[in-house]
């Protein structure tokens, strides 16, 4: 991994079972096959960046990890638990929505758009899911929310409404909203793509700080500087397949496959 003085992120060599394991994942929308047999393992504390052109399947794969999209076939395992299903005998049985909601608490999701509730304050946005999904009492939920807001530098905005915040501030609140659920893995789906250029840095700064704490992260982004400086592993996807995978020094600076070389040269 290439390192910089301010963003160095080092994890130990992977050991033990992966925290996320994707096995032969397929996903089709009608006649269009978006994922064509993806296999990927992510170990605890790793930062994995997914690169690829629009339509390559990156966001769909993220959404399959927390079952926002139901795979057409294949298996997603998070912390040893098959997502969306339970195993009975030698068969998989789909879980009810309440059980899937519980499983989703393992994975915090940050989208391109912030998806904050406009009629709720920042604090109210953060305590909603812990209280409804995890049954956390209000006092504890507020304490956890304040801690998460402090982590993203937004504690001073706890009582304001989202409409008063900049795009970068709203996205930082969205990250805090995911953190307050205390997930094992954070999933980021192009979290800076909807931001004005001058606001991108503040969100990437929060993500870099999370990486230094040992948070396991899977990030879809075109921010090559972030990938080069923070990722332990970079995965390049093309046409629904994982084409190339390795440290940033390989995939970004010395890609093997022509598709990867063409993509990297187009965005640098």
C-alpha cells in the first residue's frame, strides 16, 4: 500500500475468517445480468475500495451485502451469518423482514444522497433507528448519537434541521447516523459524488479518520487519492465481474489488465 504522512492506514495481515464473504454472487434485473459470479473476502479492519465504470456492478454488490438488493443467486456472509437467509438442514430459507432488519445493523450504509429526514433535527435523525430497530432507550440513544456526531465533527449541529446544513455537513451527519448503530462494517456508495468539489475533502477526511480507528470499510468511489492513501486493497470491477484485485500500488499504479489500465488512465 502506498502511504502518505497524514493518511497512513495499516492493518495486520488478514487472519482468521473474513468478516464479509461473498460467494459466486449473481444479480439480474429482468434480462440484464449485473453481477456475474463475484467472489470477495474482506477481513476485519481492512479498507477495500471498489473501482469501475458506471454500470459495472459496484453499487449493486454493496446493496446485496446488506440485502437492500436480493441476490439472484450466490451467498453473502457477514460475521458468519448468511444475510437474508437462515440455514435449515441443507437448504436456505428466506428470513422475514424483521430478521433482515436486525441483520442490517451489522452493516452501516452511506449513500450518494444523504437521505436525512427533513422534518427531524440532526439528533432525531440519529436516534430513530437505534430506538425503533434495536430498542435502545432514548437517553442511551442520545448519548450514542452525540458520540457519533463528535466523531464526524458535527456535535454542534445536533439540534438543527438538515436544510440548514451544507451538503458536506449533511453527508457527515449521514455517516454519524450509520455509526450510531455500531455496525461491524461500513459501506460507502460514492459518498462524495453529489458534493460540490470544495466539500469533498471534509467527507473524505472523516472517512480517513474512521480508517485509522480500525473500522472495516468497503468504499465505492472514484477518489483515486483516497484509494491510494487509505485502501488496503483495491478491487476493479468491469461488466459485473471482479477483474483485478490487490494493493493500490498494483491496481492503481501498475495494473495488469487492459480494462483496468484504460479506466485508471481515464480518471487520472
